[in-house]
C-alpha cells in the first residue's frame, strides 16, 4: 500500500524555513491551537498534488502560498515555496521502480510552478497521471477540507444524485451515449441522404427499364421483322428461281425444237439432194436410153421449161421472198421503233431513277452529315455529361463531409446553447439561492436580535430578583447542604486519588514490559536509537478475521521490538537495565535464520500458514518466520489435529493453539488489557488533586461568603446559576446563529464565486457559439455554392444526351431506309440499264442486222430476179425454138417428160418444207432470245433479293416449309405498327440500365449497411444504458450498505439509508438521505438538527471513501460539529479503517487525539509554524 512517509515544507504558508513531518501508516492525528497552521499541512498536500485553485488552499492567489516573512537567516524575504512528499512505494503502487518516491512542487512570486519527480523536473500532467494510476485522486473525496461535511449535509437530492453519478463514473456512460446519439443522428442523416438519392436513382432505373424493355422489344421486333422479310425475300427468290427454272425449261424446249428443226431441215436437204441426184440420174439414164433427138429435145425443152418454170417459180419465190422480207423488214422496223420507244421510255425512266438516286444520295449525304454532326455532338455531350456527372458526384461526395461538419456544428451549437441555457438556469438558480440564503441570513439576524432581547429580559429579571432576594433566605439551607455534599464528594475524590496513586505504584512495579516497550519506542521514533524498526505488531498487517489467531499463536512475540542486529538489541537491554524500567523482547533481523518454505497442506479446513496470510515488508520475513514460521491457521479443531499430526503448530480462528508436541492453549479469548488506559497517568492524578484542592479552597471561601452574605447572597447565588444557564443557553443559541450566519455568508461568497465562474463560462460559451455560427454560415455558403455548381452541372442531364441519341437513332433509321431505297433504285437502274443494253439494244441491233441481211438478200433477189428474167427470155426463145422441134419429136419424149415432172414436183415440195422449217426455226430462235432476256432480268432481280437477304444477315434463303406468306405479311404489318407505336428508341438504354441498376444495388447495400449501423448504434445505446444502470445500482447499493454500517457505528445502533426517489428510472430524479438516531423516528437528513446532519454527512463521506478505496485520506476538522460521544465513535471507525489505509486527521477534539495511533502537534513559534511528534497518551493542553 502506498502511503505518505514524509512531508517536507519549505517557506510554505505559515511554515517558515524547512519543516519535516514524518508520518506512519495507520491513524495519524495532527492537533494544535487555533491559528497554529494545522490545516496548512493539508494545503501542502493539495499543493503538491497539483491544485490550481487558490481559494481551495485559502489564499487570494498562488503567490500567497509563499511564507510571508524572512527566511531562516532572517536577512531576506522568501521568494519561493516548495513542498516535497515522500511516498512509501514498497509494493510499487506507483509506477516507479523505487521503494521511496518523492514528488515536489515549487512556486515563485509570479505564481509559476515547477514539478519534480524524484528530484527531476517533470510536468503537472505527468504527476497527475502517476498519482491516478495508484488510485490517488487529488480532487477526490480522499481529501476532505473544512466545511465539506456541512456542504454535504446541505446537498439537495438532485445534487446528491449528480455527485454520486460523478464519483461512480456514470459520466463515461453518458459520454458514450452522447457520442452514440451523435453517430445515430449522423447515420439517420446519411440514411436520409441515401434514401433521397436512391429515390432519384429508382425513378431513373424505372425509366431506363422501360426504355430498355422498349429497346429489347424493338430489337426483337426488328429481328422478327428481318426474319419475316427474309422469309418474304426467300419466297420471292423461290418464285424468281421457279420462273427462271421454268424459263430455262422453255429455253431448253426451244433449243430442242430448234435442234429438231435443224435435224428435219438437214434431213429434207439430204432428201432434196437425193431427189435431185435421182432426177439427174434419171435424166442421164433417159438421155442414155433414148439416145434420140426427141428425148434430147424434150429433155432440153423440159429442161428449158423446167428451168423457165423454175426461174419463174424462183421469180415468184423471189417476189414472195421479197414480200416476206419486206414484210419482215417492216416488222423489224416496227419492232425497232417499238424497242427504240421502249428504250426512250426506259431511258427516261432510268433518268428519273438516276435523278431520284441523286436526290436520295444528296439526302443520304445530308442525313449522314447531320448524323455525323449529331454523333459528334452526342460524343461531346456524353463526355461533358460524364465529366459533369463525375464532377457532380465528386461535389456530392464533398457535400457529405460538409453536411457532416454542418451537422457537427449544429450539434456543437445546440450543445453550447444547452450549456448556455444550463449555465443561465444555474446562474438564476444560484441568484435565487443567494436571495434565499440572504433572506435566511436576515431571518437569523432577526433571530439574534430576538435572542438579545431575551438576554436583556433575563438581565432585567435578574435585577428584579435581586430586589426580592430577602424572600429567598430559606434557600440558604439547601445551598449549605449542597456545599456539604460537595465536601463529601471532595473527600471521596481524595480517597479515589489515594487509590489511584496506590494502583499507579502497583502498575509501576508490575507492568514493566509495557514501560520498557514505550521507552524503546520513544527512543526509536525520536531517532536516538539507530537500527530501530518498531514493534512487530505495527510492522505487519493482519486481516481482522486472523488477528485473534495471529496474536494468541505469537506467544507474546507480537509485542517484540524489531531491531537491525544483536548489537542494537544488546544496547537496548543495557539501557533498560540502566533505567530499571523492565524487560521486553527483541528480534534482531540480521541474526535470525532465513525463512524456510512451508509446505502446502491441501486439506479441508486448513486456511494456510500465517506468513502467507499476513502482509509485511519482505525484509521482515525472518521475524515473521521466527514467530509464525511453523504455524497454520485452521477453521476447526479436526483440521488443527491433522496439521499437528504433520508436525506443525495449528491455531484456530477463535485463538486455540495446538502445539505439535501435544500442548494446547485455549479457552475464552480476551483482548490483553491496556493497563495504560486502566491506570490513570501521574499527571492526571496531579491535576485531579490540584482540582480537589482548589475545590476545597473554593468551598471554604464559599462558606465564608455565605456566612458573610447571609440569606440574600445564597439566594443570589442560586439565581445566578439559573440565570447563568439561561444566558449561556441564549449565548449558545446566539453563537450557533452567528456561526450559521457566517456559514451563510461563506455560502453567499461561494455562490458569488460560482456565479462569477458561471458568468465567465457563459461568456466563453457565447463566444464559442458566435464562432461556431460563423463557421456554420461559411459552411452553409460553401454548401449552397456546391449545390449551385451541382445544379449547373446537372443542367446537362444524361436524358438530354439520350434525346439526342434517340434523334441519332431516328436519323440512322432514316439513313438506313434511304440507303435501302437507294439500293432498290440502283437495282432498278441496273435492271433498266441491263434491259436497255443487254436486251433492247441487242434486240435493235439484231433487228437492224436482220434488216440489213434481208435488204442484202432483197438486193440479191432483185439481181437474181433480173438475171432470171433475162434468162427466162432467153429460155422462152429457146423453148419456142425447141417447141417446134419438140412437136416433132413429142411422141418420142412424152413418157420421159412425165417422170421428170414427177421428180421436179418432189424437189419443189421438199424446198417448200425446208422453207417452212426455216421460218419455224427463226421464230424459235427469236423466242429463245426473248426468254434469255427474261431469264437475265429475273436473275438480276434474284441477285438483288439475295443482296437484300444478306443485308438482313442471312447468307442463304430460308426454308419455307409450313410458312404461310399471307400470315407473314399480316405479321409484318403488325410488327411495323408496333414499332411505330414504340416511338423513339434509346439504343444505349440497356447499358445505362445495367449501370444504374448496379448503382442502385450498391446504394441499396449501403442503405442496408446504414440501417444495420443504426440498429447497432441503438443496440449499443440500450447496452450502454443497461450497463450504466447496472454499474450505478451496484455501486449505489455498495455505498448504501457502507452508509448504513458506518452510520450505525457512529450513532450506536442508529439506522441510515439512501433511497432513490424513482427506482424505476433512477437518473430522472434524486437521492434522499434518511436517518434514524436511536430513540427517534426515521426522517430526511434535511429535517434533522445541525449536529445530526453533520453525523449523517460524515457517515455519507466515509461510505463514499470506503467505496472509492484510496491509499490514504486527509481530514481537516471533520469532527468540528460533533460532541465527544460521536467523536469517539468516529475515531473508532477511523481506527478500524486505518488497518487498510493511512488516515491523517486534523482535529481539536481530545477524544479524537486520545484514540489516534500517532499524534503530531503543530504550534507557532516566532511567527513560524513547527511540528512535533508527541508521545502516545500524552495529555495535550489546547
């Protein structure tokens, strides 16, 4: 246990020069006359502990702590004051690895302080931290100044509750709760912000979801439309391919028919050649067989005629052929004209298509330029929008700390406003209290006046009685008998003095050990005996429950004196022999054998060896081992016998000692008498003798006075006693009232001081509020500026870009439609160009070539016609000439002519058939050419359809199995109508939707996290509130129990208790203090008398101290308002508590002094305070 071992004061307050005060553990009392400087010792301890309040140390300012006088040399005035406290740190309670720790504070005339730890300069904070770690609270309840008990008795229930909360440590829970509430408000604000943001995102998500669904629906419709268009194109391609195939079959049939005609023509030509060969062979045979002129003539004539007929037929044929050719030329010319007209029409149509294509190209170029410009604008806007969005998000994020700062400022402003309101309320309450105290003071002054009036009335009554004292002659006899009784009492007192003297003489002869111990102790404590440590009882700390066992088992060695070595012990023995004071026991530390380790006896009822159950400095281990080294404390008789069986001593808690050899010490334990208390001191006997002597002299004088004064004097004496009592009572009332007035004046001064402090604090709060409001305005301006920038950035919304994207998509569709239209136009132009170039021009060229050939043939036929006419003329003359001859030989050649005619008919028939075949062949060739042109046209259309199919994403035509084209057409119409109903489509909706949905999910997760954080904070607040109440109730119950026990001890069986005004909600109300003195009813402490309130306040103070457990306590005249009986009881309580802690009590009460373990006297000598350690049990004259 850390305790104050020594206090060294140098030029501190009334202690001029250097003054040393050596203290011991236990119950220490400092006493001395008023004004001697007793309380300055307490101020010195406060000073070292870092106290900054000058009024608490009873000086106007800190420089007033310096001794106001010359230094020790008497030459110059002290400039500094210094106090050093030495702590016994044997158990290392202070966090310094030294047995003795010194803490010093030095102050100069400017009020500047310096702190020292073990002689080294340190800071006040370091000193406070070091003390707090050891459980020493400089401003706590372990230092009780004058008037503290009175102030405690005047506490209201709410003030008492606040004080309990402070000392129990509830403020820590309130701070945690306040911090949690701040975090809760912050979490709720974040949830509100996140909810507002997620609502905006949700609206955007819903809008984008609709746009995404429209885009998906549009894409599905477009895909379905493409498929249906592909089916439609596939159907058209199939139809075109069927037509091409049918035309191919027709062309093939035409080619087959042409081949057949060619084959038939060849056969007929061969047949004609064969018939001509037969005719020529017949003609040759006829010429060979006839071998006459007729056949020759007829043959010539027939030949001529045949030739002529042939020529004429040829002429007819030529004419017919010419007519046919002319007709064919006309037809070809008409056909050429039609073809040229058709070419003109087609070229006009082609020109229109070309113009339309140029218009479409221009429109496409315009649209594409507009589209490029729009896309560039969209790209620029998108980048700007993204940049703005990122900037807006950054600014929004930056708003969060600003809003948090704003919330923090609002909280701080509100807190300071609450503090200001609280301070204002406190000031008003203090002002009201001041008024009440002033009124009470006025009431007390009026009461003093009433007492003075009573006193004056009593004096007037005395004067009246003096006039009538002759009537009281009869009282002289009773007064005389009283004198005789006093004489008898004096005789009895003389007899008692004689008995006391005899007892004292007997005590001097019998009680020698105590005298010897007292002498050695006095020498050791005075420093005259080096190597002295003290009586063993004072060097060990024994728990109350083990004291009886340890005392009885020590066999008296617990009273032995512990010294360093045998030489010191022998020196003490020699001194005792010289002084003849008696004998006592000595324990030389260095000459004792070292302690041996005791075994562990693990048996029921065995508590343990005494050396392990008591507390002592390790250097006293040999002493403890010598006295109790083989002794175990046990609970009962059976356990003691088992320990004795092991070869060790055993002692029960009741004090029965069992020796290992079989011996037994037992019976009823009685504490060894303190003969020093039973036998009066020699000084007391002398004083009593002197008092009796003076009494006898007074009695003799009184008898003489009575004899001289007579009956009136005796009456006056009786009345004087009565009046004296009355006046003394009035004076006592006046004195108490004046003390109450002084206390009220001190209270008013304290209230004024508090009001001044609160006013200063209120002014500081106002300054803080103004500064915080300025910061709040700046933060608000920054937030508004940021919001304005965000609004400006949000002016360009993604929806604006989406609108442009929709316009871009619309333009893209228009461009696609125009390109499709251009493709159709180019296809039509290609078809028309191919039709003109590959069909009509070819047809015209072929017709013109045919006409040219026919005209050449006509020219050839005209030449042949003229030649034939010439030949016919020649042949006609030849025929006439031959006819003449023929007639002559007709008969000869008639049969031959018929055969020849038959051959000629056959040849002509064959020629006609050949001509017919030529005509049919020509028609078939023309038809084949027409069919080829039609096939080419269909093939171009088919290639165009394949191109369209490829543009739809299909490489080949689709299967049409089970396809209803009418249904396809109806579906296409529905799809186109639905596409039109969808309106503009945002093609980026899906990407934007995914992005916003991701943001929405993240924000939802964040809100869930914030909600969980909020719930966690609420749970934490509930847990803090629960722990706060549990901690408070546990501590409160302990304080209540301590108060009840201490109050019962202080009042000799009284009852005191603390009760919560609202147990169900303890922190919403106060704490009542109920007390019941023996023989009186239970009532509130506030309704008790001043003395009773003082007893209750002291009990309450000691209960708090027992709860807080400090290593030492300092009390400054806490017994000032107690009578001797209550002081005695208080001393017993303090003495009992001193077993665990060091107590330093400043007092003027003899009863308190007589109960102290050590006494220190403070006196004033030459204007300086001095301290002297007084011998125990010495009467102190104050």
